[in-house]
């Protein structure tokens, strides 16, 4: 029996003239992800992407799994393909479904014909298929409101498809369809989530991480690299730039009012990130800030850090509570790594009484005590780039 994977896409259908571009970028992304998994034919037709294995060695489980993590796809299903007539559909139901319905207590059938010339209407198809299932699976009964399994039958242009389940996809828009953003990636819970949220809206994500050797350790950096790698399950590929803040932090510690330490550090981070964004063609910065979460994330503090750069700054977590961000982190697969206990440059030389209602003039006056441009230049010269990919051959 021939089995295929069908992917449904959502919002793209509304894209009018640009729709074809979105569709082909989805297909391209699926082809890239399919390459180490076997030989698949992947194409779109009737608002659906078809993924057809070309031999018995192609890994359908892995293909299904990766398709669920491709932004732009709202539903993924595995189904058996058959001829467009009732005999063939019922024969497929008998051969394909018993194993999938074993032990289940309730089901319903959803039939759909996009080919309106098919002689039976959808409710008639459902009734026939339902009858076969009832006679074939012991103890199962129909529950149209809250079924354990929804069996699907779709009669499309060329073939009919029978499935036992449909799962939701990652949603959003295809990767690389909405420009490129530079994520300020720390080792925390929030910033990986922020990156994935923007990637979901089609943004290609590049990252910058600031370390502070020897105050932060090699293992703290490794943790960030692991996070970037984990994000690749959804973001596919991330160039990670690292920049050392050690001298900047020492200069702040030695010359400035302690209450301003964190804010000053954030000013330097934003300036360096802006420069990095310009060099690597990123059109926006992305941070994991959430309003009021810590002293440096009050409205006043954010206004100050925003005012030192001239590039859009996206903060997709801004209105989320921590527990909501944690739910996302679990979904994106970064949570367990994020909670490993390593230090971040923000946690060295932390002020005892950080300013929560800073005035821009106050911050600027502290900055005057430092050779800002020189420090920025020196720090930027430490930039190093590593690339993380969903698998080594991903291009
Ligand atoms: P996260 O959980 O993302 O670390 P947080 O709640 O710890 O966030 P902060 O430490 O104040 O908050 O950092 C706010 C944002 O600044 C982070 O979400 C991240 O975007 C950026 N940031 C913080 N530290 C670093 C760093 N070492 N390198 C790069 N970006 C950083
Ligand atoms: Mg942090």
C-alpha cells in the first residue's frame, strides 16, 4: 500500500499574488529537510503539499516529524493512497486502519471531496466508511462530538486518501519569507523563545551572544551553542556571532555608579548588536525581554536601551508571563537546556540596587565616564562566527 504525507498550509492561502512564492519556499524547505532521510517527491497541488516516498528505505517517521516543525504548515497527516472509487477506498480502509484503530473506543469519520464529480456526497462516504470500521474493529463505537480518533477520507483531483489522524503543524509563515533578524541570545529561557516566535512569522534568525571570559565559563558558552542548535529544529540554520564584553564590563565596574551597571551593559550590547546586524544584513534586533520581568525590563529601562540604536527592535515575549514563556520553551525544545545553571554576563557584577526608573540623562552621564567608541571597537574586533544547522548537510 502506498503511503504519503500531506501538509496543509494556512495563512499562505490568503496571500494573493505572492502565494506561489510562499508555496515554493515551503516546498524548498521540505526538500532540504528531506535530503538526509531518503528519496521523496515533494510538490504542491490544491493547497496541499504532497510528500511521496520513492522507495521503501525512505524514513517516513522522520519525514513526518520534521514536517511538523516547518513554519508555514498548519496540519500534517500520514495517509494511504488509493483509486478514486468506493471499492478501492473501502479496501484501503480494511487494510490500513485496523492497526491504527486497535484499542480505541470511539471514532468518527470526516469525508471531504474536493472533486465534486465523485458520485457519493461526503456524508455518504462517511456512512459507508463508518459501517466498515464498525464491522471490522471490535468494541469501537461512533462518537461525533468527542471521538478518540478521527478517520479522514479525502477525494482529491487524482487519488483518494485515507488517514487515521491529523496533527497540527508549527503554523506561521515559511522561513525566510519575512527578512532577517539578529537575536540577542543569552543562555536564559526567554531569548530562544523570542527567536523561534519571530522565525514563526517567517523571519530568518541569526544570533549574537555576549560572553565575559573569564567571568563567564566555557561551559556557559557551550550551553548557548546547544540552545542555538536546538532552535534549529524550527529555525533550520543559525549563524551565531559571539562578542566578548569582558573589557567593557571591567571598565563599567571600575568607573561607573554601581546602580547603573546593568543598564550600561545593555546599552553596549544594543550598540554592538546593531553594528553586527548592519554588517550581516539583518534588518531588526530581537530580544527576549518581557515587560517588568527584571529591573532592566521596566518601560523606562527599555526606553533607554531602545534610544541608543537606530534599528527596529522586536520583543515578542514582551506581553507574556514567565509561565507562558516556559510553555513555549518546552514546545520549541529549549527549556531543559535553558535551565542548566550557568552564569551569564548579565549576572556578573550585578548591582545591589539596580535602577528601575532610570533617566536617559543619568545613563548618558555615566557613559561619559567611558571611552565608549574605543570600547565598542575593541569588543567588536572579538566577533567570531559559528554556524548551527538542523543537520550537518543542511544548506
Ligand atoms: P533570557 O531568559 O533570554 O536570558 P532574562 O529574563 O534573563 O532573559 P535579561 O538577562 O535581562 O533577561 O536579558 C534580556 C534580554 O537581553 C535577553 O532576552 C536577551 O535577548 C538579551 N541578552 C541578555 N544577556 C545576553 C547575552 N549574554 N548575550 C546576548 N543577549 C543577551
Ligand atoms: Mg538572561
